């Protein structure tokens, strides 16, 4: 029986034709012969694929999808049968080892011949790719096989592997298949001293850590993972990346069923699963790997630590990425104590939140060394805290390019609640600098209070054995110079005095009076009415659908001019920032990340633009007028821009009335999230001269808010410094408690 034709969405038609989704919508409206929907719903229709292709061919619109897109679409329309997408993984490696001519010949084979060759290719990889011996194909897999061969031939094995990973190996909190970010993997590999030839990862996942080791010269790569599909992916990826190296990957539970019981490697890199209470505590109670104590049921991470040490040659190093609770949980105290006492633990590095999944937790990197018989006694452990000094501005981050590896771009939360891009270059440089200084001379290492400290072993072996870097490196009273602190307090206090004077000045504005027996009333117009009349322009950043954007960028839709324009926009963003709703609420400069705009058509803010938050609620202002500091920034996705004609509307007048609580409430819709409809906001119809009088008043209200916020921040900082100095002994109170002295500069 003939196979029914597959169905495609409008987004998939846009990828097939190499056009935007808006173009597909235009075709549907303007061409009566465009194929009618054959499935789906009214809001999400589906179309017969063959009918669409025939229609496109009749108009000379050949497929513009590149091989990667063809593979992606084929896998959705013709998914492989038994075994799913994962069974294609071995064929990526097999195809990558063939010439383009050989791949072309394979694609031209009839289905039966293609299936036979695919089965043979998978069987040939049984010794190198876990599970390859069980892979078998049917004629239903032919479309996917041909699309895979085309992708490998034209774009390479890694591109094909990436498409398979999207479908079979997506990051998932449920499956735990998070990738280790590329920058984190590179840092972990660089923390291993020397040039290890053999590296082992007992929880290798997709092989990111082993790939990082290979880039530094490792030639023997060993890995194991509980998920067979992850082991397959890791094996294929590493063999593609290191064709001349020795790659041995196995599937299975490393703790319960160690596939490398006799392996001792030069180095171990590992990002193990966290919080696993079913790691094998009962059946492994007498395992010889527990040289530092049997890990408690809640301490799976300490089981992985000892598993790593057991697979090292004497003197070899291991770096593990672990959750922060491992450093302080009471149930792990005895094992931690033995690791410290024996000299196996060399360093603990605290990373900022957002460095790796789970993104809300600041993970740690433990550097360990297997003790050598008769080796040097380790008298201290290095602690490095990178949690508070690892962010950079969005502009700098954009210029350095996106972070590679798992989790997309890495971010951490700033104190104000915004997102700041992690400065991986800074994190890596500072961490390696202090680590190298410590390894060269641990006994002569110079501490950096607040950042790095070499703590004597004897000081760590207390009743808690808390190995949290933040606790160990914090500035102590012995680190504080009383004279320097007093100078700092005085500088901050003087700033507070000046802020208080400025606040008093702006609070002294009294150029207002009562309206009379009743409030003034006036005719109003909506922002939509004003826009239609040409008095102002409404602008907003509309994120482009991801699939449309990626498809367009991958094919350069629009020709060379459009591609050049897009590159120019991206280059401009390398030195720009994005104004967000949080910036308006907090009164801060633009701080958003341009990489998150997801649009090449974001408006650029100019002086005099009126900016309104698109979501109501929370504290802080809802609107402000753009100044020189805002000019040149891109408009955030959750901000409305009102650009008034200065000959007809005063910007501060507009901003003041748009910021009104009643105005915002009347123009907002929703229950949990209140979205502001910009066109429904209303503005009084007043002569320009009267607008300017109101605008001047609203400007002074804005200044009052700014000065109040500044004075509050300086007051809090001054009080914090004074309290810390007094309680720490660096500052002394006045001798005469009844006659406090005030500086001549006091208000």
C-alpha cells in the first residue's frame, strides 16, 4: 500500500522554501491554489507535504533547506522505527569515515541495498560504539538514512550529530542529561597540572570534559555513562574530534558496575549526577574504593570522589564538579576529614550561580590528588571564591561571543535582580593564576582575602570540616587595616552627606498649589489616537520565532545585502546594551544582554524617548525619559517606546502621565501577569506650553526619586561599614558617649 504523505506546519514550509513564516502566510492569503490545510486545527493547521512541494515546484520555488534542516525535518516527518533516533548515532561515525563520492553512491542505492550497508556499518562499530551491535534498520528508515548521509557529506559529522542530539538527547531535568558547558570543561581540564596522556570520565555524558582534555593533548580517552544513548553520543563525538586518539567508551553504572576496574589514568575529570540516594550504598558497603570512609546514603558525591581517586595513578589529579552541599553536610564530615588529613584534597573553587545546571546554584570544583607513598606532606588546602567577581557587562559579553556547551549562554543573577553574563575569561584567568601559584609553592602562597586563601589542614579539621570557599576566604579582622577602613567609612559618609543635601534640595520644590475645591479635569486621548495623528510613534521589539530566525540565518535568506545588514546589526550589538523593564524600575543604566533579544530589528533608543515597562506591578517607576546614558541602547522585549514629536508633545509631560497608577491600571490586562497595552494609555490634551510646565514638575519628581534612592543606598553602606568596624574592633566609639561629634560637613 502507498505510504500516506506526511504533514508539515507553516514553520516547516518556511524552512523548506527558504522564506520567512510571514511569506508563507502571504502565500496562503494571496494564492487561491495554495494547498488547503489537511489536518491540525484552525490556529495550527497542517499541510500535505507532497502537495506543498508540488505547489512550490509549479512556481519555481525549489527547496532552500540546507542538509542540516533537511535532516531535522526528515526526522520529524519520517522518524526511525524501533530504537528511535539513537540508532542513527553509529552511522554518523561510519559515514564520516567515508569520502563524499562514497556517500553519494550510498544515497543512490535502492532501499534494500542501503539498509543492508547500514546494518553492516553499524555491526563493524560494535567494538567501539556501545550498543552498535544491536542496531538494525528497515526500509521505513530509508528517508532518515539518506538525509543523514547528505548532512554528513555536505556539513560534516558533528553537524549531523548535533541534529540527532536535539531529538534524542535534549537537556532535561527529568533525565539528568545536562551537558557540561564548554568554558567550564576547559577550566576543569586546565586545572590538571602537566600533560596527562590518559584521562578518564566515569560519568562522561556527551564527552565534553574528555574533549576538553583532548584539546590539551590527551591521547587516551576513557569514559562510562549510565545512559546507553549518552555513551553512544560520547563515543561518536570523541572519535570525530580525535580521530588519531584512543577512545574507549562503555555504557553502564560506574559505581555499581565499573567497566574499567583495572584502569589507573593520569587524570580524572567528572561532572557526576547530584543528590542520588540510590547510588548503591547497601551493596557497595565493603567496596575497596572507600579508602577514605564509607559514604553515607545521602553522600553520592563523595562516592564519586573516591571512585575518581581509585582510578588515578599515584600523584595523578582529578577535578570534579560538585554541588555546594558536599562541602558542608554533616553526613559527609568524616570522609571530608580523611580527604583533608591525607592530603588528597588540594583545592576547592566556588563558581557563580549560572555556571552550569542547575543554574540557580553556585557549584564547586574540587581538585584532588592521589597521595603517593612516601610523598610530600600536604599542609594546606587552597580555597578560591569566584562567586562575587565573575560578571561583565552585556556589551563586553556580546563582543566575546556566546558561551559554548550546555545551557546556552551562562548567566548569574545580579544583586538588583537582573542577569549578568559570566566572564569566563576572567574566571579562568584568576582561578588558574592562584592555583598555579599554590602548586608552585603551597607553603609560601600569598593569600588574597575575599578571593583565595591557603588554609592549614589543622584549621580545617574541626567538628564541622566545612570546606565551603566563601567561609574560608572571607575577610577576617586580621585582614582589615583600621586606618584604611576609617578612610573608606569617611569617604562613604561624605558621599551620604552630599546625597542628603541633594535630596533636601530637590525635596524643597514647592512650586505647586491646590487645584481648588475640586480636582482639575481635562479631555484625554489614547496613545493610539496620538500615534494615528502623527504626534508620537509607538515602537516595540518583537522577538522573531526561533525556527524562522535560525533557518533564515543558516541560509542567508534575503541575499547578500540582508546578510550584510544582519552582520552589521550584530556587530553594533557587540558594543551596545539592552534597556530592560528592570532597568526602568530600578533607575539603572541599560544592563540587558543583546544576545537575548532574538531579533535583528530592535529599535535603538534616542534621547527624549519615553520608555514604559510592558508588565505592571512590583516596585519602582513604570516610565522614564531616555537620557544620554540610555541613548544608543537597544529596546528590551518587555519595554514600550513612545517617541513624541517635540513640536507637539513634551517628553516629560508624556512620561509623567503614563507613569500614573490609575493610567497603568486602566491599560493593563491579565490576572497573574498584568500586561500593559500601550495604545490604551491616555494623555491629557493640553497646549504645548502647559505641557512643558507639567513636564518640568514631573522632571523634579523624577529627580526626587533618584536622589532618594541614592541617599538610601549610601546610608545602608555607611551603616554596614560602621557596624562591621565597631564589632570587629577596627573602629572605636567616641570617648564621650554623651557628646557625639559631627563633622563640619554634616547637614
